[in-house]
């Protein structure tokens, strides 16, 4: 299966030392390099990353994918913050 971040890694290893996030039209958020979920609800999903935490706020959000290092969130994403 094609993995966008694996392609980038092969070209520039230093680019992905921590984590990457892609927000697609505030409907899908894809993150690679997470360190675990902190909270999960339809209005708020937060997860740990190297050096902090990412908080995603929205409506009717749910997990499309959760693996050891990737997370994909779907819903009406209103705000993404890092702490």
C-alpha cells in the first residue's frame, strides 16, 4: 500500500523527525508520528506527539484509522491546536 510519508522519508529523512499532520478541507485530519490517544469524543480528540499534544475540536468526529503511529480523524473539524 502506498504511504505518502514513506515517499517523503526516502527523499529527506530529516524532514520527519517528529510528526506530520495533514488537514484535508476540515473534513479529514491525518497525522503520523502520534504517541497515543489522550481523549476521544465526538467533539474533542487529543493525542500525544513528540514534545506535546495535539487537540482537535469539531462536531461528529470519529476515528477512521488508528495504528501504532498513524491516526485519521473524520468529521467537521473546527480547530487544531498543539500544546
